[in-house]
């Protein structure tokens, strides 16, 4: 458990700093661990609006799974907005993301 705690805290620190630099708040996330074939602990999850909460730092708009859970419209637009913010303008054009 100590290794999992250490890895999770590092992930949180890195993601929080990165996302804050992009104007996103990062209230929480979940990740899953498992064991590899050699018995070592492996991270087996994704970082996405389905596994994290992302809020716009300026407006506090919700940009994550809570829109879907609350049966509110606009969750696809919110997911695309997160992708656009994280990827930046060049990647947004490359992946044909329109908000």
C-alpha cells in the first residue's frame, strides 16, 4: 500500500500542476492498480473526464462526468473542451476538435 500511496501522490502532484497551468481545477480523480505478470504493481487506468473531475478555474464550470450523472446536456462539448485545453491549439486542429 505504501508504494501505491507514493505513486498516487506523485501522479496527483504532476497532474494538478499541469492542469492548473492550463486553467483547470483538478478536485479529484480515481485510478486503479493491479499486478503485472511478474508480480509488480502496475497502473491500469486512464486519465479522462470519466475518471477525474475537471473544472474551469475561472468560471468553475463543470467539465467532467458529473454533467452526465446529473443528466445535464453539454457533456460531450465539455469533454471536447477539456481535450482542447489540454492539447492546445495545434493539437486541436490536428484532431479536428471544434468547440
